[in-house]
C-alpha cells in the first residue's frame, strides 16, 4: 500500500510543476493549495531534497522547486524514494539475499510478473503526465 508520504510527495511535486515560475515556492503556499499540514510537508520535503528530487532555499524568497523538468521525473522514482522498495514480496526486494527456495518456489514467477507490472506502470508515468 502506498502511504500518505508517497501520495503527498507526488502532490508536492505536481504542485511545484504546475506553479513553476522559475522561483522557489514557499511550502506554506503548497500546503494551502493542497490543503495539507505544513508541518507534515516539512518532513516530506526534507527527504525529497536529500534524495535529489527538489532543491530548497531558506530565508526570504526561499522555498522549493524541482531540480529537473516534470517530464524527467517518473512517478516510480518519487514513490521509491518516499516508500522504499515497491516489491510485493521480501525475496524480490533489491539488495535482499536470494531465497533458498528460489529454484522450487512455484509462486515466484507470479510475484516477479506482478512486480514488473507495478514497476513498469509507475516508471512509465511521468510527472508531466499528471499535470492539468
């Protein structure tokens, strides 16, 4: 299940893309437009900045903006940064040890196919595809 962190991150990115004027956009403006808690968004954007999705500036004229063009962001990369792996089962999560039952697991092909569909769906959607 995709948590509020992942869903709100997409909404933040979409808001920034739709209101881009070349300047940093204050988080309070995003929170007001999206009807979300500014405090919660502060936690989310901190991870998005450290993950390289956004750039931020503090002080007068500060706020956040996209690091790249909307068509250069996939929904999948946003979700994986905020949620971690999108793998449906632990044995397919990146960086995990191979399952000792891999050679005999009758369900592994199904999970592999499902994970590929999820990956292809979210990585095939660009932020620009969601814009009005």
